[in-house]
């Protein structure tokens, strides 16, 4: 591409490894061991499986202090038991946290055996599980386990709320020429249970490295709770995007003609999804389905400009929200704990002073 030329509307670095400030060295790794996919050990549901294992032993002697079946408990219930339950109830939850932390440490060690993760210095942990006290404890405990086992890796919760990190990361994929005339952009985060569409304020006057970027507003749709299919999901997504653009424009924001999408799976350069989208409604991996074209068809213009759409893996996007805070290391990664375990690793292309 010639210097200073602009990409044609609709053309984006779908699934690109070379991004403006980082190299995406891997994502959506599917490491296996004798039990199957290693990542399954650290998915969100795993902590409830560990809880049930602990309770099953206690039930044999009539010592299970909890009345509610494990499968009916939520993260907030575990948080409540930790904070307000009697010592025995809290201890049962702590036991599950300890077991989960050990599993998370196993997953990290397994990933670090691979070439892309072998030099990782710091890992940000995101996804819905992170946004709970139980999740924070498990992450902190896994970090301690790794340290005591001689694995010099920092493990820390992602800074932005997980609901927002998967939107904010798109600001680090958007072409820089858009920032000259606009102060916000459209972002979509597609997950195994939810779809979010929102507006990201760039706030470049506060921080040129986008470390102060924030979500102006977003809409959440839990597609997992409804009987839907792929076409209806895309239609609903388009409606959400249009509503967000209208709200932003009413608030006086200058919305760029850009939509950034984070989606599960291996993202091909043409915008098709190779594999990894099995938790989405319908067949998103069909060679005859192109999400980029579908989104652009439902939102062909933003303002007076043709819409540009780019897409990358959802863990990559969530990880990119941490990029301004990873400038004091060279190799870093992200794990997103949700319906499955998302993962991505990065290498910074240039070093800068760590933001205050």
C-alpha cells in the first residue's frame, strides 16, 4: 500500500498477525493432554466442577454445609459465601478456588511449553470469571503457585471491566488516519453466551497511547437465553450497532466509519471463520458465510462515509486493551475465562515508557 493511502472501505486486517504496535504471535491455541483440551481445565464452569468434587466427598459423611446443588450456583453465590457464609461454607468455596487455581497454573505451564508462549513475561486474565472475588482469588493464587514452582510469570486481572475490554481493544486495530477526524468508534464483542455492541471513546487528548480510552455506552444481548440462529443474530447485532451510533451522535460524539469486531475462532484474512465458533448460534464457520460482508450490509455507512469493518479473535481484542500497560515487557499474553478459555500472545514491536 502506498504511503499515506487509505484502505478501501470494508478492507481490514482480519485476523492479522502484524498490528500497528504489536505482533500477534499466537491465538486460539488448542493444546491437548491425556484428558483432552488443556484449556478446558480453566474454563468458567471448572470451578463449579471442583466445588462439586469437594462436596461429593463431604456428603459421604454428611458434612456438606451447602444446601443448593452446585450446578445451580452462580459466581455471585460463591462470592457471597466467601464474604458472608459461616467458616465451613467459606472453607468449601476456598477449597474449590485452590483446586481451580492449581488447574489454571497447569494450563499456563502447558502453554508456556510452546514456542509462542515460551518467552511470556506477563499474562492478563480477562473474561467474565475475572469479574468476581472468586475469580480474583483464583488468579492471585495461581500466580503464587507459578512463582513457587519457579515459573517467573506475572499473572494479573485485566484492568478494564471484561465487558468493556473486549470493546476497547478494537481501538488498537483501527487505522490511525481515522483518529484525525473522529473521537469514537463502534466495537462489537461476540461471545459464546453474549453479544455486546458499543461505542468506544478514544480520549486521545487525555492519552495518545489510548490508555484512557473508555466505553461510552454498550448494549448486551444474551443470545444463549433465546432460540435464535445465525441470520437472526446478525440482524440483531446490526440493530444494536445502529442504536449505539444514534446514541453517540445525539451525545455529540464524532463516530468513525469503522466497526471493530471480536469473535471466537480462527479468523481468516477474507473475514471467514475457520474453526472455534461452535458456541455461537448456527453455523458461523460455513465457507458461504462472511460476517464482515453481513455486518457491512446491515450498516453500510456511518455518517457520510462508507463503513470499514475489521475482525479479529475475541481474546486478541480483549488482550489489546492491555497494550498500553504492557510496554515495560516485550512478550506478554492474555487468557480469557468464559464459556471456553480464550488465549493470545503478543510481542511488542517498539518499547515505550510504561504509562503512569
